[in-house]
C-alpha cells in the first residue's frame, strides 16, 4: 500500500490547518466571553439526552446555545430546541467528526458575545473526533453504563484528549450489572487524575454536581 | 482548506487498493470453502458478546474462527478464546476501521481450508468501517436497544453497506423503553427489505433463528 505514508502526510497537513483555525476560534470565544464545552462519545451514549437536560437546567441562569453534529438528519437539533436554547445542526455527510471549519461556518450570524456557554455535540464516534481541536475550553467524554467498563482501555486516545469523563445512564447500572470500580480504574489507568461524574439524564441523578462543576468553570472564565 | 480535495483523492486511491485486495481475499475464501461474516457496530453494542455466543454455539457443528479488531488491548481475543475457537486480535493503533491488508496479514499461517466459518469483528465505529470491503460474504450491522431507535437514520451509510441487521441486548428492551416498531421502520426506510434479527446474547433469546440463517448461508456456500 504505497499510498499509505502519503495519506498520513496529507492528513497531518489537514490537521495542522485545523489546529490553526481552532486556535483562532478559541481566541474569539475568549474575547466574546463565551465558554465552550464539547461532548464526545460512542453513538448512543446519551450525548443528546444529557445535553437536553443541561440546556434545560442551565437556561434560567445563563445564555446557552448548542451546535450538534451528525452525519445525517436534523433530529437532534429539533429535540434540543425543545429546551428553548438556540441550537444549530451540522450535517457532516460521510465525515466521522466535526472540525474547526464546520464550527466556524455554523457560528456565522451568531452573536457570540450574547452567550455565556456554547455546547458542541460531536458526531458519535470514539476515534475520529480525538484528532480535531474545535477551540473548546473543555471536552467531556461520555461513557454509558451499557457500553462496557473496558471502553477507556480500548479507546485510550479519546479519553486522553478529554478533560472530564461523564458516566451516563446510571439509572440502568443495575440492569446491566455495571461494575463501577472497574470502570473508574480503567479511566484512571488511561488518564490518571481525570475527573469523573456519574449521572442519569433520565432521573436527574448526579446532574447537580455536574452543573456545579460547569458553573464554576463559567465563573472562572468571567474572571479572566 | 486547500488540502481537502487532495486528501479525498489520496483516500480514494487507498480505497481502490483496498477493494482490489478485498476482491482477491474473497476469491481465496471461496476457493478454501470458508464463509466469512463480518460484524460492524458502535462501540459497546455487544459485538463481542454476540460473537462469543455464536462461536460457542457453532463450535459443535463447524470449524469456526475469528479475527477481532480494536485500537488497543487484546481483551476481546482473550475473551473469545474461551469459546475454544481460534481467535486472533488485530490492533489498529489509531485507525478507526479494519482494512483488507490487515485481514490478509492476520491470516498468515492459518490454514483456511480447514475452516467452515470465519468471523471478523470490526473496530467499534459506525462511520469508517463502511468504506472498507474486507472480502466478507456477509456483513452484519448490530444495533443495541440501548443506543436509540434513530441510529439507522443518523448513520445510513453503514446500514446500506450491511446485509443484515441484528438488534442486540433485547433483554434490556423494557428497561430502556425500546420502541421496536420505530427501530424497524427506521431500518427499512434506510435499507428497504433488510433482514432483521432480534437477539439477546445474555439470555440466548433469538439466537436459534440467527444461527439457522447463518447455517443456511454456510450450506449454500458448500454447494457452490
């Protein structure tokens, strides 16, 4: 496969361009005073359910908005719009991740300085999104109890590029015989010291703690 | 992003080479009389659990083996080896899919004509594996009840490249309020006429039907 090294080289150029654009996005977010939190996970880990819950709960206190990436459909944007927050869908076609340019385009016409917090929901994928900086301040990696405790070991890169892990669907923990200790050990072995929250978007369990953490982050950004 | 078209072009060359190699693999499998079934799905949809169940149940009747792809760890191979079948792990590093060359390499030293059935478990990913032909006869796409009924609409390409859909973790259907009709409608709207099996590797429900289908496929290949 003689083209393989060439593919890697071209991919690295694309990544370099992405990193430059992400850096300028990060600067723009900082100047506008908006804190940006991205969510990555497998398909079906409950990113949209968690995001809907967060948007609904944070709406009373902050100006929040969300960008949601998917290969196809506008389902998630429609679902999230029920929270009352501004939401825009990014359709990636056959591309397995968002990139900084997609974010930049989706933000056209949006007044960033009117926002406190912008969420970016990436395409459901535990591999591709790890290489693309989106200019976010904080990257949450979700791990649902139904996926198996070994996912951090199998997909170490995405856990390494994330800042915080959120274990989702805790309401199903008993039904799937979720082994919390094994999951926590696996997370820590891949990314020692990583903060971990356990939540259920369905019952609301654990949401307070996660939102307190996010609010503290927003406050910190306002001080800067 | 001026490098984007170039990336697409190089990627197409890689795909072309993959397709050629996959074609020769398919020919080799046919000559050796081995039927090859691949499994694709999200991470955590239960590919390994289903595969372990199938290997165990098919062992008494057939010579079965499996190749399992993961970014890191040999966990799945160790787990599957408990079935008694020959199993080899393929570690892809940071690559989000298997390709034909990885399959060819992993098969070195294996006597294909002693096998009836070879399973290939792809990396957990609903995007990347769809573009890579592995020389398989049959591609199963798994959809677990915990992922949400809308996955076929969000990831149409992978459903389009698969032959059969297996809905997994049916034992959790009630706990997650799985809407079977919506799931089936979404599958059919993306890939009209697609065969669908509902199984639980945990309880064994639905396994008979799936194995009868696979056995019929193997018999058909022996006739050729």
